[in-house]
């Protein structure tokens, strides 16, 4: 199993590391300051950083080789994505943030030429952003067959009715459209009832009901919205692939997205461990540095072991996606979604403990990062769903 990056990927990673040191970390405080001045406007520093990254060719790095000639394999992208996960603002700077990455891959795989021209190219250029509307407040949306929002054909249009929540990015002033999943054939086979459709953000009947917080964080200006779709009418040409193909598209969309979440989680954990070690060396309590406290030392050791285990398992999943495909890597993808996010939460929790009161404040990235990673244990399916998948596949002899 070859987990070595290609020479081109190594060169790109070196440039990303240099960009992070030169621009990203020092801009984090300024981003927060500008955001406080206008909570739901895009901080100017973000657009400045995006222009710098784009001009240096550090752009859309997530796109796989199967979708463009200069794209990267999953093994190539993994260490780069991990580096982006070290900062909450970095993924967007390189146009590599969710849900846009998943929506771009959906359009690349399943969109028509007209859909790509209208929506994909502006996304690839970083001119607009998007949202993905699947989860609903009244049903267990980890089972996508529960979705109730309706997509009904009416002449040359489809009419959409339903309520969604956790539609990340819907409140962003740059959000131009949703990819919405709903039922177009409620009486059809269980996994052929759903469809996906493109809904322009400004379509009449689309109403943002409220913004949801994650442990008190609003994640402005991107946010997570509860959105009401009432008699929303869009052209029939906005349907993706055809009626009944929504579940198929959803499964194709989630594989790479889950791996990206895990890669970024490992990056956040790695930064947290670095901060833990710095704090342990510098902070003195009861007459000695924390680094001489056996409990702290053991915690640091556990964090290192958990990070490295999660990274290796994530790289194995990436390798399998590259070599045998997402479907056959289903068990490995499910495993890393559990392991990597739990590891990140454990490492961040220990880092917060070593930092004491400072760790739960805004003076480090730890509290915000912990809230973000803990919430992602629900995103793209909760731990329990993925754990059950692993167990059932193992009972079948490990076959996907």
C-alpha cells in the first residue's frame, strides 16, 4: 500500500504550508475583528486571502484526478487537507470548504452542460457560494429515505414544499443556490423516491426562518440555517440526473466529503497537540512546569497515538478510494468518520484541560475548534450509523 505523495503534490503542499505561515495564521484575529463589525458580511480579509491563493495557483486543490487532468489523488490531497484543517478559515481561502466542495463534485459528476455553466464555473472561480439542503427538523435525516420535502412536477416546472435545517451557508451573502433533496415519487421503491434539484437562493418562497448555533457559535458569515421552502417553483431543467436519482447522488457526494472532514479534523488535532506541548513547557503549577506532571505527559502521549492512528486509517481509506473506488472503500470510510472525529475531540479536550480557563475562552482556537469537531460527529451521519455499517460489513466477511 503506497501512501507516498506524488512529487507534484509534495510541491503544492510545501507552498500551502508556506502560505499558511505567511498569511493564514496571522489573519485569524483580523478575520474575527472584521466579523464583529458586521456579523453577517464577509470580512474583507477573506476575499484578499482568496485572491492571493488563487493567484498562486493554490486553488480547488480538492478536485480529484478523475475530474480534471491536473487534479490530485485522495492520497495526494490528504496531507494538504490536513494542513487546511489547522485553521477554521483556511479551507475557504483555498476554495476547498464544505458544502461547496461537495456541490462542485455533484455538478461535475451529474450536472448538465447548462447547469455547469450557470452554477459550477462561478463556484470553481470562488465568485459565489452554495448550500446543501437535505436534513429536516421533523425526521431522523441520518436515514435519507425519511426525507419529506416534496418535489412535484407541474408542467415545465417542479414545485418544492418542505422545511430544511442545518443548511450550512444559506445565510452567506454570496450563497447563490441550494442543492435540495426531496421526494418526487413517494410511492416508488424506497431508494428511488428521492431527487435532487437546483434552487436559486432568490427564488420566491425560499425563506430563512432562523440561524442555528453550534454550542453557541453562529459560524457567521456562513452559518447554519433553518429554511422554509413554500410553493417554490423552479424549471424542470434544474433537476439533477432525473427523478429518483437523489439517493444515488447523495451516496456519491458523501464519500469524498467524509474523508475531507476527517483529514481536516486531524489537522485541528495536530495544532491542538502543538499548543498543548507549548503550554505544558511554559506553565508552572505547584512549583514545576506542567510538562513534569505525569498526568499531563500521559495525556500528550495518548494524543500523539490517537492522531497517528487516525491519520494512518484515513490514508488507508484514501488509498482504497483511489485504487478500488468509493463503494469498495465503504467500510474504511465509515471507520475513519468515527475514529478521526472522536480522536480530534479527545485531543482538543485534553488541550483545553491543559490550558485551563484560557482553553474555553476566545484566546485560543481550541474552544471553537472543539465545538466544530464535536458537531461534525453528526455531520454526514452520526457515529452510531457508521459504527453499525462497519459491524454489518464485518459480519458479511468485510465486503462492501
